């Protein structure tokens, strides 16, 4: 028998090189130090930090999480120490890891805050990419930036001028047409799209007749949203040229593969980090095995290779 | 001490007093490093329902065995009750900051009062064992006699026990915090240690403040990650929100804002 060559798991997202396409999703992995005792962080393709804002944020009124069928709701409300404290206290640990660090950012009041944040982060060489979180459902806004194609275009265009770093735009699934928003981000110069953020949701305690979350409503994540996410990745893949980072309820190798086949170039593991901190590393191994079993040398043989049922 | 994710063998798992369960698992690592007041985060089954782990106070350790007790309240604990000796459980621990007692543990003279409400006995047994030289006074409150747990275990440690039930079926008729007020008329302890429902802990904090006695309170919250990453189990303190899972579950009563 011919000894099979190990498949090449590396991918390119904009100017960002990943040794493997498995990342951890923003908000589910803190600033990585929280997981240091539990997994070998250096094996991850990349780490996306919890979202940072200009000033620190206290976050929303507790309770902030509740379990739902095959999923969970959260309304954390972007609790974070702010950019200065992040750079001072959280970034040194991330820099030491030697793997790509993607910093997720959001604005509280005006889009100008994104510009200020991007200018700051652009000057730090150890930061590999910036993720624009224009889709957080927990800021009590009437409308998210990513729910409007024009606002998405303007925001991405505004920050694009100030950085050469890989710019990822994270989109909300709470829209009529994901492709319309995806196209707007692409034409404004985004290097990649992260699909999807959480779905708006609500859960009620029937005995108390109160919402289960202090903020009343929150974002749904976990395997419950996976079919929605896979569909949106597939829809966007058919219309855009820039890479897609797929996410939404990835728990294991099989669920990660669904995203690649639907059109993702890389994937992020989110809620699964709470359930089993080993999930992301097991997916890296499982993906490699799948590619060997199917004689695939590169991920380009997998991404978007969806066939019709009758074939 | 670092935390670990382990596959722990179940040694025993039995129903206790009707609606409670008592489970022992094997983990030399957790047994060796656990501090009273810390918890473990258990994946009750390798399934998507329930999705999240269940945080459980460490009830005690013996050699390489770790004990927990749990109230059978919902799907997660119902599944946990079906798990059999010899099977393996996916456990992360030991987690959080426990009670602060190293100095008290060496004393034979210290007077400390432990106040448990319902399932709040779980971490307080472990603490009573650490403080056994000074034979702490233990107050346990529950709705009825049937919900009073671990009496024999506290007695075996030489603790003095006082009970309170809402219906008066055993001990003082009324709230355990009313019983605490009566007890404090006669004794001035060095410290209060408490675990139980949120309203009870709030009253213990008030009583501690009025009597100028330091109190350490173990809080309970729904958790997603259990390791301080998701910021889902936050509690408001004088220095802002803190994570019950990582900064707690034990907090000084003066630190908390109710």
C-alpha cells in the first residue's frame, strides 16, 4: 500500500495565513487564557477574542444565559475591559501563543468608534486580523449595522482606509437577505465574512411569568441554529468571492464538515467550547482524517463542493 | 492549582431522601487539590440535550474519591441519577474560589457558624470537615424535615446542630436566618459561612453586617462555561460585575451588592 501523504490543512483568508482552518468564535473563548489549563492553545488555527469596545462595558443585567433545546441564549452585553486595558492586560498572553490573534471590535454609540479602534489595533504587529462585530444582538439597538446593506457598506468602507490587516465582517442572521448584506461588505473591501452571529431569541419562565434573561431577549447559539447557519453560508458562497468563516452550532467534525461543503474556507467553534473545551482540537484531527479517507490534499477540494442529491 | 478535564469513573450513585442524589467519583487530582467551596462542572451525558454542563459543589473528598450531592430538579439531574457505577463522567474541576479557612482550620478554639439552606449543605459539609478541630455550630434550614440533609454527617464531625423548618416539622419553626439572629444573641462567632438560596444569603449578609461579623457566602448561578470565559454568571459587587464561576462562588458578604 502506498503511504498516504498528510493533507494540507492550511488556508488563506485575505493576507492571513492559517495553519489549519479551525478557529474559536468571539465571546466563547474569553481572551484564551481562561482555557490555558484545558487545551493546547497553540494547535488552534486562530483565536478570535471577546469583542472589545473603546471604553469598558459592564454588560447586561443578569441572568445572562439560559439553556434552550440543543442550544443556549445569552445576553452578555459585550462586557469587556475596553481597548486600553485589553492591550495592557489581555494581549500579552495572546502574543506569547504564536498563533494568529483576531481581535473582535464593536462600537457602542457611533460608527466612528470602529475607526478609532481599527487605527489603534493596526499599529500592533502581533494582531493578525480584525473582526468587525456589527451584529451583536445584545446592545438594545433598534437596528444593527449588519441589518442594513448601506450602513454595512459605509462602515466597512470607513475602516478599510485605515488598515491593511485582514478585515473580517461578522454578519447577523436576523435579516431578510443575507446575500445582500454579504455583497455590501464585499464591495466595501472586507477580506472575509464571518457567518453567522446569534439568532435573536427569548425564553420565558412560565411559573414566574418572567423572561429567563435579565435583558428579556438575547442571542441563540448552539446546535439548534446550525441548519440556519449552513444555509446562510451556502447562500452567501454562491454570490460572493471573498472567503467565508462559517459558524453556528459546530460541535464536532461532522458539523464542521457541513460548513466547509456549504462553502466555508474556515470555521469557528463557539458554544461547543463551553460543553467540551477539546472540541476544536478534535475537529482539527477529525478533518485531517476525513481528508485522508477521501483522498483530499487541500481544503480547496472540500470548500463549496456540494453536489445535488440526484448526482 | 490548575484545573483539569477528566473522564472520572463513577464509584456510586444513589437516590437520597427522595428527591436528592449522592454521587462519588474517582479523581485523585481533584481530591488532592479541592478546597471547600469549590465546584466541579459535569457533563451528565454525551448528548446535545441537555447541552451545558451542570456545576456541582464538592461535598467532600476521601483519599482519591470525590463526593457530590444534587437535587433532582430537571432533565440534567434526572439523567445524572441514571448514570451507573463503573461508567465514566466528563468532569472539569476543581473550579472557582472556595472558602478562605486555612487559619481557622488549625484552631481548636475558634467559634464559627455554618448556615445552610436546603442544598446549601453540599459545600458546608466539606467545610465542616476542614474546621472540625473547633467543632463549628451548624444551622440548617429547609421547608420540611424531609428536606434536611446530611444530619448524620455533621454529627459525625462533632458539629453542634440546630435546625429550622418552615412548617416546624423539626427544630425551630421559621427561617434559618431568624434562628441565626437568636443564636447570635448568645454567641459572638469569629465568622459566618453560608450557602443557600439567594434571598437567604441576602439576609445572612444583613445580619453579618449588623453584628459586625465577617461572612463568606457561596453563591449559586446558572453557568455556561464555568471557567470565567463567557461572563454569563455575573454578580454585582462593589468593584463591578464578577463571575460567580471564577471569582466566586464564595464571596465576602461585604463585597456584594444586593
